[in-house]
C-alpha cells in the first residue's frame, strides 16, 4: 500500500499583523482591520493602487507613524514572537526589522560608502564584522563598489535604491520592509533589483515584505500576496493564484478576458462588491 507523502509544515511567521486600525490626527481612519502574515524566510507582497494604504501598513509595522501624527489604535503587531507596536523605531531595528522608505532616501551629501556605513550605527560587534558585511553588500551590488566614493546625491535612481537596500543590510536585518522599490526606475533596473532581493532572501535568509504598485513583477518574486483597497485587505492568496485571478489580471496586470483594458473604463465598484462579499 502506498503511503501518503508527508505534509510540509507551514513556515513559522516572523511577522503577524492582527486586525490593526490606523488613525491620523485622531480623526482620519486610514487602515481598517488589516491582518497579514510574513513567514520566516519568505517574500510577501502588499499590492494596491496609490493611496490604498500600503505605505501606512509598513510604517505601522516599523513604528514610524508618530512622526506623521498617526497611531495604531486597535490590533496587534507581533515580530519575532513579541508584540512591538509600543516599541520605538530604533528598538525595532535592533531586533532586526528595518524599513527601506519609498523614494530612495539617501544622505545626498555623503558618499555611497558612508551611506552604507550609517546602516551599521546600531551595531556593537566591531569594525572587522562591519567591514566584512560591507564587502558582502558590494558582492550583491557591484555597481556600488564602483561608485563607493561618489556623492550619493549625484548617482542614478537605481544606484540610490541599491544604496538604500544595502544600508538596510548593514544593520543585519531579519526582515526588510521594502516600500515601492520599482518606483521611477526603468524596467531593466527593476528586474535587477528584484533579482538581488531574491538572492538575499535565498542566500542570507532575510524575510521581505514588499509594498508595490507593480503587481506583475511583485507576484513573480513573492510567494504570497495581499491586495489593499481603501485601507482594507480585499483579496489574498498564493502569488501564483493571484497572478491567475481574473480580477487581479484586469485591475493590476491590465489584462482581462477580452484583452488589455483601460482602468478608466472598468466598473470597479462591481468587482469590489464581489471581493468584499
């Protein structure tokens, strides 16, 4: 008698967001009961149009809302088995969770290498370990090694994005929150950066939570995805299933059953009713 194949246990989550609500200025409700999970060593995507709540979700996790007069008023955020919504951003970085902000924020007046070294500010393991990690970053981003003495404000947008990710790696993260890594970049550069994300995930075991408008590329590299609309999760599932979902094809990949469509001509509310049912 043939024995059934053993079932693989689901990966332990490194991050769990449970039914959080975010309010700005004590009045504006931005996130409404958002829940998601990121498995240890996984790549998870948050998808949605501009204004859907992707960036707010990441800032809620990394505790950066207070700088913008926002706060998590309901729900819990658990990272590494510990509730973290009350921690300061630097405490969370020390625990291994760091956000790469939208817009490729670099210190424009510093060199590329000095930008990378700022990522090691919280470390206390000595110069030799930091130098070894700097060499590791240059292995993943050889362009940065060539440009290491260049002023960061004068390098290309793709190189600035690489610098921002490399700076995050210098903190030895367990998880990186990556906000709109494709924004404003040429398609070839987008593929290059996502390939590096994949290698970092496979080689270094870094978990990633990606917030992206470019659903096509995000769903090719992520294992699981969540779609946000108006501050709510309206659909989630395995990346392959989402890629083949007709609603996702129509709204986020631009292809429906009758070929390519314009978002302007779609009765969007009808689809949302079905998602929210």
